C-alpha cells in the first residue's frame, strides 16, 4: 500500500538568497514539517501529547535538560496530560539527571507513558525509556548498555583515559589469573599500571547506581506481573553488566529477549516517526555547518604560528562521528 505521508523535502537553494539565509529558511520549514507530523501522529496515538525529545549533536542529558523539559511540560500540560508519547533521539548523558527526567515525565503522564525510538536511545537514554509503559521502536532503533563511562587522568602517563568499571573487574581477574599461573613479574607489572588504586572500589560501586535506578523504574510501571521485582532485577543486571561493550546494539528483538515491553511501531506511525527523525537529522546537519562556518571565521584571526599547531583535518569526519557515544565523566552514561 502506497504511503500518503510526504517525504522530507530536499534543502534546495532559493533563488536570490545566499546560502546562510537559505539554510535559515530551511530550518524554519523543517520545524513546521515536524510540527505537522507530530499533529498527525497524535491523532493516531489517541490524541496523546507527542513530546519530541530530539537532542542535537554534542548534546547530552544534563541538569539543564531537566529544567528545560520541566518548563516545557508546565506550559504544555497545565496540570497533567494523562497520556504522553516521547520521541527519543539521544546518545545519553548523566545517569542521575536521566533518572530525574524519567520521574518528571511520569508525574505528568498519569495514565500512560510511552517512548518512541526512531533510531537512537543509548546509554542513559536507555534508562530513560525504561520508565514508560512501553518502548515503541523502528526496525533500526537501538538501545544500549548502561554501564557508566568514567574519564580520569592517568597519573602515570599524564593523559585522560576513559573506561567502564566493568573493565576494572576484568583487569583484576586477569591479574589474579597471572599470579595463579606463576607469572608474578607480569602480574605485578599489570598491578602497577592500575589507575587510581584507592578509588577502584568507588568506581566499581558506580555500577550499582544504574542498576538500582533501573529496578525502581521497571518495577513501578513497565512490569506488571507477580514476579516483577525479580524480573526487574534480572533486566537491570543484564543492561549494566551483560554486554561486552558500551556501544553494543540492543535492537528490538534483543530488547524483547531481555524482558522489556518493546514493540514495533505500527506502519503509519512508524512512517511519521521516521520522517520526524530524518527531518531532525537534516536540521542537525545544517546546524553543524553553521558551527563550522563560525569556527572558520574565528580561526581567521588566529596567529599563523597557532594555526600551524591545529590538525589539518579539524573539520573532517564530524558527520561520521556525530553519533559516536561520547566518553563522559563518572556516573555518566
């Protein structure tokens, strides 16, 4: 059956206008197109409030995010909205603020809270979507593990290093194994290379934070059966420590296998949600070009000797790396 949903319009140039004004016009048009699709989606979703939580490039869930969403919901709901469907596109952020944000959405969505994931709800955003009744996904949507990503200065090499507390456990297991095998010199060498030995315990303990938040969320809305407490604990442990890498792709079938209430979006709704995602991605690319242009203008005033120290590929690969999971501070995902 042929879809009646209009596909995003390419950003063609406007005769008589420069590139900057054309892109400004296109961004405004994108906002209008997204708004129209949100209105159509709401009608298909029993007139639920459709909330677009579409984070741009380089933006993560932080303290100010909670403030902004709170102001927005106060304006749109005027009390409670009963039903809220949140379209999520986020690479994650601070786990504590993500948990606070999850509770905020719950306070306004008294009857039903669903999260719609077109493509990307990784890390702390996975914790966020576990706060709802259901997670509605496209075939290419991804959730991800929620082990914290810690960035600290390595005192030996005098450089920043990023790692998961799960790596600490595997490293300690390797050292024990080398001692048992009689490779004492190798084991001691590994032990001496350990970062911040006095704080390893607190880093490992940070895994429990995400696990605890997940259990609280899953056992109080998404899971409804008698053994929901046990099931919530199993899902939380898996999301924190089951997967070998923080970027692991948890698509819809894997999400179901974990025990999450995940469903494929119905066809017409999927088309609208995917259209919103593609339009937003186009807007993100325009904003990236705007940032690059401003940076190049600023660089014109830099001394030549300073310019020589900058990498030649400063602007290369930004588009390809824009969805990479950032390495963030302790207890951020």
